[in-house]
C-alpha cells in the first residue's frame, strides 16, 4: 500500500521534500527498533485544521523516549510548531494523520543506547478519513498476547510495541481481509 504522503516532511529541523528525507542503512532504529512515535489526527472543519490534543501528544512523545534513553533534541515548542507548520506548508485542507517520530541514528551495532546517542526527528502527514467502516467492523480473537506491563513500559509509544497488532493479521491474512479488526487477548 502506498500512502499519499504530503510533498514536504519536517526532518531534523528542516522542511524537505519526502524524497530528500533519507537515513543511512546503518541507522540503529532500522536494526533494533529504537524509535519513538506519535499518531495524531487533525480534523478539517471546512475552514480550519484542528489538531487533536496536540499538547498531550507532544508531552507523551518526549516522555516515551525517556523510558529508553532516546533523546528528543528539540523543545516541545519546536515540535509543536513543526507539526502546525508542516500542515501549513503542505496546504492541508482535509482531515489528516500526522506522524512525528524520532529514532536513534547512525550508532553502530551497539545495544547500549545512552542519552548521547545521535537521534533524528521526522514529521510527515497524509490524508486520513474514517478509521473504521461506518457499516461496522469484523472482529476476531487470536492467540497472540500483549506484552506484560512488567516487560516494557506500557506508557511509552515505541516502534516494537506497535508490531503486536500486526501479528494477528500476518497469522490470519489468508483467511480475512485487511479491513478486519483484531482483539488481542491481554493477560491480566
């Protein structure tokens, strides 16, 4: 699936075209998943684009990295301004999804990530309509289990944690369509 990305992204403090936002193949996050993200919705009301709970998203964005010693090297205000301005620069006039993320960059094959590890930050947007079909969804229960809260901080949004919901789709992809929604049984 190809996303209809906007023309510009915010990458390490600069607005660049999507094709110019590149990282080396030795980027730590590619090998070890050392990346933090947020998923933010913005809604177009015919006159303005309203970003949903932007301050809360930016605070959680920073807080998530602290759990893993991954530094966000821009202030909350800089990130907030970048989110607002990337929408303006791309002349977004419809509801969209905004994906800010930061990740450990060219750090070698070193598992000991410290606050001094080099990080990069990127923000991109794309049009995003209704999350679910208005006629309802199909749900299925699968055998995969959520990480225990004792194994990883559940408050942090990091890349590896998002892989869990992908497993049920992979497991059942031959039997169901991609639009189905899965319930993950959680151990209590």
